C-alpha cells in the first residue's frame, strides 16, 4: 500500500494530466488515473487525502464516456460530492478551505449542466438546490447566494419572469460570491437570460458594467455579442452594427454568440452576411440538438436559412467531411432550405422535451416565436466584410475522391452504375460535384448534374426533396442563362422532371414559396412551342397560390390555365379533378365547389369532400346521405377529415370515437418534413374538434394506443390527451407551411376548424 506522501505525490503528478490544461487531450487517461488514486486513497483511509481524491475523481468524470445516458456520469459524480459534503459536515475544520470551495464549485458545475447542457426536470433541480441549502451553514453566505442564482436560472428556463425578477433583486443586493463565480461571467449569463425572456432593458443593464470596465473583464474575452439583439430592438442601431462588425468574423464563438449574429443578420436584411457567419462556424453547428444552447442556436440557423431562401440565396454547397460535425460517409452537398428545415424541427422537438421536464410551454412558444421573428428593418447597411465571405470560398476537394480534371470526373461518372445502392450512387455523384465546385470545372459538371437529378427522381417522393429542388433549379438556372446550353434530349429530360419536382415540393413542406415562384418564372421564359410545358406551369402556379391562401391569385392562375388554347389530358384525370376540388375547399370556396364540381362528384369516388360544404350550406340531408353511404370505407386524409368534422358538428360521439381509433396510424408521424402532407392538416384539425366533442360530452375514457412499427403499445391515452397532441401536431405543421409561404391564411383556417363550436348536448 502506498504511503500518504507517495499518494500525495501521485495526485499532484496526475493534476498535470488535466485535459483542461492540455487542449482536451487525454480525458480517458486522466479519469482512469484518478480512479486508481481514489481506490488507493480509500484503502489508505487518510481523511483529508480521501476528500481531495474524491473531488479529483469527480472532476475527471467529465472525460468519461457514458453507455446509454449522461445520468451514468452525473449520478456517480453527485454521489462522490455527497460523500465529501457529509465528510465536511462531520469534520468542518478537517479540510483545506480551497478544497471545500472546490466541492461547492463542483456542485455548481452540476447544477449548470442540469440547467443548460443536459437538462434535468426542473423539479429535480429545485430538490437538489433545496438539499444543498439545507446542508449549507448560514455562515456560507456566498454559497447560498450562488444557489439562489441557480434557482433563478431554472425558473428562467421555465419562463417564470416574476420569480426571476424576485430572485434577481435578491442576488443584486447580495455580495458578489467571488471564488464561486466570475463576476463578468455572471453578467454575461444574465444578459443572455434576460434577452431570452424578452427583457432587452435588463440585458443591457446587466452587461453594460462589463463593457464599461466597472466589472473587470477577462483578458481576450468578448462580451458584446450578447447585446446585438437588445441593442437592435431598443433602437440603438449604431451600437448593434458596431458590435456585429467588430466580432462576427472571430473564431471560437460560443453557441449563444453565433445565434446572436445569425439572428441579427436575418432580421436586418443581411442574409449574405449571415451565411458568412454560418459557414465560419460550421464546425460548431453539426449534429442534432441535445442542449439548451444548441436549441436556441438551431432556431437562429433555421430563421436565417428561411430568410436566405426567401431572398433567392438558396444554393447547393459542400459541407466537407474534413470539418468537425460532418459524417464522412454522408452526402457532402447541402442546401440552406434543407439545413433550415432540419434545424427547425430539431429545435422544436428539443423544446417540447424541455417543456415536459419543466411543466410549462415556455420553450416551445419561445422557439416558435423566434422561428417566426419578422425583420426589424428591411435593410440595415453594414460596413464591408472584414475578409472574403466564407460561404463564397470554393470548397476543398473531397478527401474520398481524387478526380479533379474533366477527364477524371467523366471517368468517375462512368463508374457510378458500379455502386449497388442508390444512396451510394448519390454520395458518389455529390462528391464529384464537390470536386467540380472546388476546381471550377464546368464541362463534366452538367453531365454529373443530370445523372444526379435522375437518381433523386428515382427516390420515392418523401426522400431528399430539398436536394432534388436544388439540383433541378441549378440546371434550370443554367438553361435560363444560356438557352442554347441544353440539347433536345436534355431539354426533354428537364421538362419531364418539372411537374414531378413541383408536385413533390407542393405536396410536402420543402422550400420557400419564393423559390418555387422564381423557378416557375425561369421555366416560363423557355416553354417549348407545341408542348404542354405551360399547362404544367399554370397548374402548379395555381397550387402555389392555394398554398399561400391567396384566393384572387389562385383564381387568376386557374383562369390562365383554362384559357390555354389546347387541353392537356394529364390534368383531366379523376385524381386531378379531386386535387383541384381540394384547392377550392382549402380556400373556403364551398359554394364554387358545389356549383361547379359538385354534380360530377356526386355518387363518385371522393364525394366525401362534399359532406362539410353541404353541411355548412344548410343542406344537412345531402351531407348525412353521403356520410351514411361512405362512412364505413372512410380512408385517406380528405375522407377522414370530412367524416370527423361531420360527426363533431352533428354530435355523433360514437362514430367519432370509432373513426379516431381506426385511423391512429394515419396521424402517427415524425416531427420533420419527411412524411406529413399538406392534405393532412385538415384531418388533424378535424380530429382536434372531434376529440373536444368527446371530452365535452363527458364520454372520455382511457385506452391503449396500439403497437406501431416504431414503438410498443402505450397505455394511458384519453381523447382529451389526444386532442392536445393533435393540436400540437396541427400547430407545428401549419406554421411550417406559414414559414414557407409567408402567409397565415391556412393556419387561421385550420385552427378555426379545430376550435369550432361542437353540437350541444
């Protein structure tokens, strides 16, 4: 067994391995070394050394990888600290003050992690704070002050502004707990907290003492990013511009700093600068959302990308697999539309989980508000870039592919069929495109683009739609710039793809309406005489205006379609008759449908679409006749929506229950842009209405959601719970379309259905 002096020396030597002092290197070696030392300290039994060894091992656990959950690490760490706390309470004079301070600071580190990094339920955080306050002697006023500050932070995460105000005033009256916190760090965290709570005045008040030197700043530390948006929203525009210009290009920004610059650019008409900031910080923005800070930053990325797409700045770009955050086996090409949609859903999903932990709806509402934040000014002039914009820099060559010249690229293109799986062919073609972008090669690039387009079109409609739209738009843009570029065969392929691409991006949320409008405009300049090109464009122009909820524009587009001198059989098919029937019903033009299309629908496939128009027109007998005749075979979004709304409006609880329970799989979707179609919005709203009826009638009950491909059966469901769940689904997907169309027509319309009065008892 080692002596005390030998173990003391080993512990001092081990401190030299601290990865914090070695640029993060040697984390595993460090914690394993500390684990060995702790074992020997326990065997030795020296109280003071054991106390320190437990602290050292606890601190080293930050470098230990967990198997399933972060709680594996933090439960062990907390256990060690509780041992130390008990030892100190039993012998308060037995340990050096710096080790006692270190113990409390490690508790504070865990609280910080539980609040901001790997969030724990708010109730658990409060219980831990309560426990520590009970164990803390009254004489430790600084410790109590810090515990109060963390209580304030967890209430801020919950959005409890009144309690935050109360705790903030108490903290301001107390002595600054130096030794446990850094005063400038407290101000920085406080400014971010107040900004997220919507208190720009408090954010400025909190951080200004650091900027003016009243609170000593740390050397080389930048603080002003935290006031970008508060300055902007309070009219201090010159200060906001100066803060942005002096800091946006620096390296090593924290996530909250990146978020501030991205939002600043998105809301001042400086999307180009925002993309520059985005690309300078790609290594920080990879992966999913797993922390509170990542949630807020993802929302800022989504906001910027949506604004960029609306401004016509969407494009294909390479996220090189040599950069952190990019899986080297994944496809390297991205678009801002794709990135924005992905980050949008990740932020919202994490916000929902956070609200479940906190027992509030604050995070979801705050993230939704941030995603929909309007520009504060149309265009705020900024000084010239401090260096070449990062998003304009050519990408590096793919490390997986040496081909760079025209001949080499064509040779690799010829190898594409050798890959068995389509996903592998897509990755290969994207790497070829990355190398063409890197070298500026154009001759082979067009061939690669068409091969890539063919592969994307061969996917089912739910897959890689943003990539398809970006790939197709890039070819159309080349054609628009040089109409002689494409030969007859390629031109045919282009126009054959056009309706397929437009159908996919108007059926499921994919890209901004402005992008679709621009694409239609470019194609419209190059319609071929004698072909049906113009039919395609005017048909989908009508659908675009329907998605935007613009009744006048939709009528005008349809009139232009009908005015074409020749007919197109593609759009006279029964599925397309039903499709355009849905357009007018989506716009609330029931009378038009009953007068023009109603007779053709009566007795035919899809006549369920007439149920609600007849009901609203007061023709209850006709509505009920169709309902009775078609209810048993109701399937698909339009039929389910019509029957659910009929049941809710006529008070038929039994059938409402039957239909809801029989169509659960239809509503079982992931929160992303993959599966959910625009037509699913109506049955979602009708399901909310029907579930409300069931609960209002006092006929709610508990039931089990059946087993699904993705998850086991789940007990404890009620119709009231289902109504809340479907309302969330409706809100998330309706507002997604609102983001992409810039119009809230359908969000209002669908919530009006969900909130409609139900038939009284």
